[in-house]
C-alpha cells in the first residue's frame, strides 16, 4: 500500500485550513486517512504550522512519501531534517546546539524565492572591509551604461559630420 503524507482541505468556502495526514495515495484528497499528524492554517499571520514531528518521522522512516507542499511544511517544523539525519544524508548536528536551535534551523533554511537576481561581487585578496567602497548599486551601473551610450552616440555623430564634410 503506497502511503503519502499530504494535506486534506478543511474549513469554509474561501477560508481554507488543512490537516497534515498520512493516507493511502489511492484515496481522494479529502477522503479517509490513516492518521492526522498535524495542521496548517495559511490565513493566520504568521501561518500556523503544528506538526507532531515524532509521528511524522516515524511515518517517513516507514516509507511514507510527502507531497511537495507537505515536505515544505515538514522542513519548517524540523521533521524533514531529523529524517535526513537519521538516514545519514546530513551529518549529525554538533552537541552544543540545543533543541530550540535545531527546530529554528529549518525555518531559517527554508527556500525563499528572490524578487530579482542576486548580485555577485567579487572581492580581491585582503579584507572585505578594505573593499567595501568598491561595491556599486544597480543605479550606479545603470548610470554608467547610460553615460557610455551617450558618449557612443556623440562620437558616432561627430564621425558622421566629418564624413559629410569630406564629401562636400
């Protein structure tokens, strides 16, 4: 029996809340489930994510496959990281970290889609503090490009004038 960890929709029309459930993958989305291991309310500010990490880890070790959204929620709650550590994909966390830091770490590592391409600034040898004034903002780059384009137009215009004068 293929088992999945996925979301079941609850709540009124246009007011969704979800249960994180373990279910036979052949069942419908809102059909009968094996066990409820958490809940998710995206409408609260901040979103409510309440997952029983021990039960989730148990089901993951038994072979349950999370859906994409369920996996993101498991990452935020810390269950996915614990599962990867137990599988040996990630080395164990240092002994000096506390349980609170372990639970906070996946939330900080959650993927965030950038609004634009990140800028990459290469700093030469030496301290980055010495080269802090080298980095430029995108506005500075835009101004430089506009100045270069204006200079090219001016140079091209002067060449055209001199060619016309030569023909006359």
